[in-house]
């Protein structure tokens, strides 16, 4: 929101807060808010927030989400789906399953050859056992002159 004017300290309940006037970018309405809250917010309230999100689905209905750098696809019918309502599966696992024609076992890992977790091209993916994957990354780590691994 656009900062307009500082109103100074005012009492709200038992505490004093710094208040200010802000202009909502959606409805152009002037709103009095606590200064620190107004500087963080992007709209004046729920109505303007919902107007700014037209056409965007929320929560479990998104086609994909990115968690820890990996893209997860909406697939509630998949037996290994994760999430609070078991709705998402890692995209690289879905690609590998379609290549080999079966669901991956718990001890199988899909490794990204270029180490870019968003590049889920079939040529970039490699199926490994958990132990092989750990060995692969252990070999890649380098030791310093003192014999310890560098980070």
C-alpha cells in the first residue's frame, strides 16, 4: 500500500501504536492502519485481496506447488501423494514412473543430473537406489588440506 501521511502515536486498547494513512492500490480508498502493518500489506482488506486474485485458484486446487525447490503436481489419486490431504506428488517422480511404467518403490531416488530440481526433462533424470545416491554425492564432496570435508 502507498504511504500517505504519518498520524503519530495513538492509543488502541491498552497500548500506543504509530498510525498512518495509506492508499489502497485496488480501490484507491484512504485507510488508517498501524504503520508497521500498513507498510507490509498490499491491499486494504479482504475484498480488495480477493479482487487482486481473480482467476487464481487457492490451496489444494493449484496445478502445482513448489516445495523446497521441487515442483509438486496435483495428483490426489496417486498412492504416494503427500500433504495434509494427500494431494501432491513430486513431478520428477511422476516423470520417472511414466518412463518405467510402474510406481517407484520407497528406496528408489530420482536424481537430477544437472542438479536443477526444476528441470524434470526425462534426459535429466536418473533412477538410483538410496545407497547409490548417497555414494554419488559423497564422492562429489571434496576434502580440504586438513582431511575434513568442505561445505
